[in-house]
């Protein structure tokens, strides 16, 4: 018999803290709904005390989520806990998630607190949270580098004051699977009231072991895994939700654990996140990468023809990966567009569907065949994009080996139309120079890449850029049949994200 465990998704909180992964309120709401459809048990919506914008996002997510619990992060301080509750109190199933570091290095160099002061702070914070809700999670930050005996005392205190979930984070990705397993077994034995709480784990991927450590902890008795889509997060990221889920599903004979996650929604959820934050999924990414189900070697292809199980331990269908056949054409109707979008996991409002359908018709005049990837790109370009502080109205580009590369642009900047012409060493350089002058910003272009969304000479180009401006970074994405226009869209998308990141936030890491 397999035992039920819980999936705690922190893509909207820990995941968004990774460079270039910021989302606007509309994008967060859309992703939260997809996570709810995916079937995760808890959605950590954000850290309400960090900014007014974050507070509003958490509160809005709390109002639209139908099935999952909605968690708000807070430090062990009364103002943080009060703010967290205010943001999630209208949720159907609210959770307050409070944390404090327990390792010697954090207590001495970051908190400047003694062990007794930490114990007192944990008791006070959890007690205050318990005055709002019975659904309380406490996290011992940097637990994997903490003294095990002191960690056990902290968890016992938290549970005694009302915590119903206790989280054991491997905050810096330091621990090893066997070591982490032994820690969970130790805590189960030493924490006297551990049977009154669910043990959770939150693993970072600094040594590439986040998923392995998560699975080891689950096998040792942890029953909640804290994960993110595509493994995004601070530094090297977190344990990837899709990898944990499919490891549990494919090897249920070993782990004997079940979740409430609908695995056929994994690929749509991961693709949606990738499109929202403008960061492409690596072709070699496990489960959802472009090559995850590709077979090029002759011996592999022969085996696949005879029996797919020779080289596939799971099927594309099992993760909701759609075939890339043509999905729309010039004469396709609105209903067909809606049906295909729903198959991809998108639930659009009527006015949003109208916008996408109009864009499909416009693209169909340029491309004869519109594929799944084209349709997803249109959803991102037309619906789920950063609000336009900067918006492209017009672009004309001149280049060639007998001409000076020139770009003529018209843009809207803070509601005002501006236009100019600019030169460059190539057409894209000219476009980027022109945009920078119009918006009066000079970020450094740290990365630029372009790929064809589909095959064919009429394929849309998908451009991804990474901009750096001081300490801030942002990744932008744009797609268009014209790669110069796609480049301009990506550059402007990144500038809009930089503008959004100017709203200072307190970034907290578990």
C-alpha cells in the first residue's frame, strides 16, 4: 500500500527570488491557478511583509485558489505574522509559514542571537500565528547545518506552541542523501511530539542533489516536499517539482508514496512558467526538456520501433506533453482555438481568448501552419506579459553589406510617444541602441539567444535576452516571424521587468 504525502509548491515565493524570474500580479495569478489545477497541496503565494505589491499579489491569489492551501511566508516577528494573516485570511485554506535560522553560523553572524533567544522567538512567533489559524508551518532555516540536538529542541518547541508542519531546509544545498535521511530518522526519534506534525523538507540544488535529498528524506519519513516548477530558485535552484513527482510515480515500487498531483499537467505548468519568466527550458532538462523523449542513435530508434519501453521509462502523454502537429490554420474557428488552448492547460477569460484568436488570425496570414509552440507564444505575447511601461509601436530596420545598419523606432514611454533613428554594428545592435536612447537607460546585455519556435523558414523566432543594470538583472523574451522585431520585443520585455524590480523587496531564502 502506498502512503499519501503532500506537495508544497514555492515557485511563486522562493522561485521568484531567482534572478530574472520576477512576475507581475496577473502572471502570478495565472500560474497559481495552473498550480491549483496541477493538484499541489500547498501554494506558497509569497512574502506579504516584503512590499505592498507582494501583499496585494498574495491576497489576490488567496481569493482565486479553489483547492490548494495558500501559504504566506513570515519571519518570526509579530508585524510579519500579522501581515501574512491579513493577506491570506480570505483563502479557503490559509497557512502561515514562519521561519528562523537555527545553525550556529546563522545565529552568530546573521541573527546575533543566542540559542535561548532563538527558542523564545520561535515560541512567541508560533503562538501568535496560532491565534489566527491552526494551520501553521515552522521552518528551521539552515537546518542541515544545525546542531542536531538543538534543532530537535527548536522543533519540539514549535510543535508544542501549535505548529502542525515542521520544515527541515537544506538551505545551502550542503547535505548528502544518506546524511539527510539520517537527520530525518534522528528527529523522528528525538522530537517527543513529532507525531503531532508533518515533517517537511526544502532542498536547494547547490551540489545537484536537491531531488535526491528530497527523495531520501521522504523515504526516511518526511511527508511534505517543498519544490518549484523547473527547479527555479535562489542560486542553483530548488528541488524540481516535476522530477520529484515522476520519480515517485515511475518508482512507486521503491518509494511507495502517492500525491494528489495530476502528472499530465506537469508539462503545461513548466512551459507556462518558462514563458512567463522568459527563461527557456534546457533541452537536457529531465522530464520536460526538449530532448527528454528524443531518440537519435540508431540502436535506440530500432528498440523504440520494437517496444517503446526499451528506452522510455515514461511516456510523453504521462506528463501532458502534446504532439507538435498543426493546431490552427487560417480558417480555424474561435471554438477550435479555445479547445486547443484548454488541452494545453490554459483557461482564458472570454476577452483574453478574443485577443489570442485575433493574433492567431494575424499570424495565419504570415504562416501557413500554426503549431502548439506558436499558440503558446501568442498566449504569452498577448495575455501574460509584464505591463507596458515601455511599448513598441513601430520598427523599421535596414542592414546589409552595402548599408550602415539603421533602426527607426517609435515607442510609448510612460504614456508618451517617442521616436528616433539609430545606427549600430548590425541590425540588432542598432535596435538595442535605439531602444536604450528612447527609454534613457543603458543596461548591459549579458546574454542573447535566438531559436526557431518550430521548423520551417516561416517559423517564429524566439529571442531571450538577459540585461544587467547595477545589481539588478532581468530576463526578457519575445517572439515574432521577424527576428529583428522579436529581438526588440525581448529587449523591451526585459526593460519592463527591470522597471518592475525597482520596487524594492526584501528577499528571504529558506
